[in-house]
């Protein structure tokens, strides 16, 4: 990540040995003729690590010593490996680390695909529905920064993040199940006092209760999401942050596929024991998936003991203190993270209407010919038509999820990774440690993570060269993200010409490619920057620092993963409030009565989102490339040497 203090630090290659074993290895190793001032040549080309400290800063390769082409992949010079904690993790570890986000995505997909139709079936108007969905961005703006701050300062023996993940999962499950049975709960309670279940009072009470539950649900989802995202950053090495977030994207895609597939199938026929409506069965399935995945991730992945980090911040947990900490952290955001947040602000003005209203948009295309041919349908017949239409819309989201998942599998192979770990250690220069399931031999950060570790340096090099042939040399993560914004904007504009559900389904499938990058790129860019700083902070606290590391650790040292990711979510959530208000105004102006054909109000909301995506594309062009910053710095260094 480009940063005024960190750009010179992108060549860190830190010891893989723990301090004690490393010191022993230095005592037992005889000096060699090549050794000079604690450094030596590796294989005649790469300079050996500075051996004065377990926190090692490799010298830059000179132009003469570097065997790689000057105009090759600049990311080849971006190395991070911070000792034992930064040893490369296995595929199995990364999968289980990010598994919990799949359960969360299933729960979220149920809310996205079936939440709006369910609330409309209670008798809620579309304009009120738009205001109800402001619960999501409002809770994201307030809850995630608060949970981030509290989890950063958590000193539980369970870890920093697990208590919030488990508590958020429990609250999400309770609110989901209660929301699904809103009619029965309100009807049963008011029925005790003689109220007619079909009366307007009971219906109004059910709507109010459902609105309250939606707010509780969104607050709970944001609690668990804040914990999971920080959990991933804390427990993945810096050089594997892109890889970990790619796995999070894949599991998110799998969660989407399972969630939308369940929404498309007639579940009450298959699983009547879970409920007599589609929404009830979906909520039960989502609750089981969320609870099991969070439990598995929490049991398998062991967090660092936060009690070893010293006492938490002296700031109290009051409301004023919370806002003061948030504003202070916003001022201290590193430039790269700040730019990503600016992109996300406009990006989510576009994505929020799509995610919440695309099912309704496709459903309207489905019911238009039905309402044209039968303008006098009864309310029950209108509900039946919309239930089928919701299933058609959910099928389109299933195609969207499959496309997104496929893109999540393919894109990491063709996009040039920002970081790579140091080459595998060999007996000639570092002690070999037997690989474990959690810390296998070092492999290439993005591509070779799909394959088992190989102890042979030669085999590793062959595999890396083979897979690198799939990479598009100019396609960095930032450029792919920019193209995703443009693709999304073009798809939103094309809604002017969509008239059938088939065309709309194809369109939604194409948008899945853009969504794959939306759930991967910004989190990977930010997570690598956070992990880089956290590694430096831990090294300094352990007394293993040098001047450059101390500078990086001091800069923004109080801002850990929780609060920074919380602020990133503010950049995601706060624009959704704008999108919600604009959507509500558009619905107020353009909405037609329920059961009337030709309602294009949702289409206009989607087109408004396309305009915001174009702004996001421009903002993405301003985000720095880590490799480009490194290239520029090397060029400046070379120019300075020539001038001297």
C-alpha cells in the first residue's frame, strides 16, 4: 500500500525462526567468505537477510545483482514475512479461518433476497420499506466502529474477536427466527385479548414488530461481521492477506449460492418440519449455517492471547468517548486506506439498491404480463403471483451467486499479486522447520495456495513459474476493481432496454463478476496495510525493531484492525443512508399501486446506482499501486545515485 512512511518498507523479509532458535543458528553457523557486515549472498544473486535481529530488513537488490528483469512484475519485490507469526498458512487453515463468513453470507442472502417480499407481504408500502432498510447502513455506521474499538481493547482469554463473533451470531439467530414467525407471534399475543388476526390493528402491530426485528437483526449482523473481518486480518500473514480475502470472497460466493438456491427451491414441500412458508424455512437454514460455521472457525483458529499485549486503552466506553475515538482515528487513517474508503463511499451508493431491490425488479418484469391480462385480481391472487415472481428473482440471484463464485475462483489466478513471501528456506541459509497444518512451507501468496506445500525450492520455483503464466501482467487488483465499477455502471444503464426476466437474469449474472471484486479487492487492499502495521507493532513490542519498523509501528500505532475496519464499514454503510433516502424519494414519485402493471420505479433506482458507480471508478483511479510506488522509489534512488 502506498504510504508516506511505509513505501520504503515493502521489501521486509523477516525471519521465519523464533528468536531463541534463530540466535542458536547464528552461533552454530561458521562465518563464510561472502559475509560482510552481517549480510551475505544467497545463490549469488539475492542478498542474505540482516542477521543482527530476528526482525530483519533485507537490503535492496542492486541492479547488477537482481536476476529478474527490470521491467518484470514489480510485485516480486514486495516481501513480507514477520517471523513465526508470519509463516505461510495452509489452504485448510485459510478455509477454516474464513468459513464463518460463509454462514454470515447465507443469513444475509436470506434477508436480501426474501426480506423485501416478506415485509411487503405484511402490508408494508415500498416507500416505507426503503426507510426500513436504512437499519442496515445505520447499524453499520454506528455498530462496527464501536465493536471494532471494543474488540481491539478486549483482553478475554478467548481472544479479541471471538466473544463478539459468538454474541453476534446468537443475536442474529434469535432475531431471524422471531422475524420469520412475526405474524404468528403478534396474532397469538393479541388474540389473547380478543383481537381478530385479520384486523388492521393486528396487521399494523405486525409491521411495527417486524421493523423492530429488522433493526435488531442488522445490528446483530454488523456485530458479527466486525468480529469476523478483524478475525481474518489478525490471523492471516501479511503476504497472504490478499489470499485470505480471496478465500473470504470464495466462501461468500458459496454462501450466496446456497442461500439463493434454497430461496429458489420450494422448501416447504421438501422440509415442512422447518415451517410452512419459504421465509420460515430459509431462516431456520440460515440460523443453522451461521451457528455451525462460527463455532467451527472459533474452535479451530487460535487467536493470539490479547492479555500479552498489555492493558487496553484508558479511554472509557461512553458515547462521547466513542465518537472522539472514531473522529481521531479517521484523522489518522493512512492515505491508502483513506482512498479506498473514498471509493467505497460511492461504490455502495450503487450497490445498495441493487442488492436490496433486484429481486423486486425482476419480479415486476415477471408479473407485468399477468397484471396486464388480469387487471382485477384479488389480493390473494396478487400475493400468489408475487410469490412466484420472488422465486424467479431468487433464481436470477442464484445465477449471480454462481457467476460471482466462479469469478472468485478464477480472478486470483489471473491478477498479479501485490505481495509474495520470501523463497522457501533451505539448509544452506536458514534452519528448516518441519511444516505443520497451520504453517506449511512458504508458497506463492495468491496462486500456489491451492496446492500442498513442497519442500523442494526447485519444485516451488517450477510451480510458481507455471502458474504465473496465467497472470495478466498489467492486471493488478486495483485495475481489476476499477474495471468492475465500469462494468456495473454499464449493466445498470442497460436496464433501459430490459423487458423480460430472461434478459434480466443474464444481466444479473454478468454483474456477478463485478460483485466478486467488490467483496475481495477493497478488503484485501486494506487488510494488507493493517497487517503490515500490526506486524511492525508486535515486533517493536517484542524488542525486535529497527528504525524503519519503529517508524511504521509508531505511525497510527493505536489503530488496530478492529477500529480501522470499522471505519471502512462506515464508508460502506453511511452512503447507503443516502441511497435509501434517494430510493424512497424515487419510489414516492414513480411507484404504482400493488397489482398494477408497468411499475418501473425500481429500474430508476438501479440507474441512479449506475451513476454512483462511475464516480467510484474515477476515485479508484486515484488509489495508488503498491508496486508502482516501489518502482518509483527505486527509480528515484537510482537517479540520486547517478547524480552523486
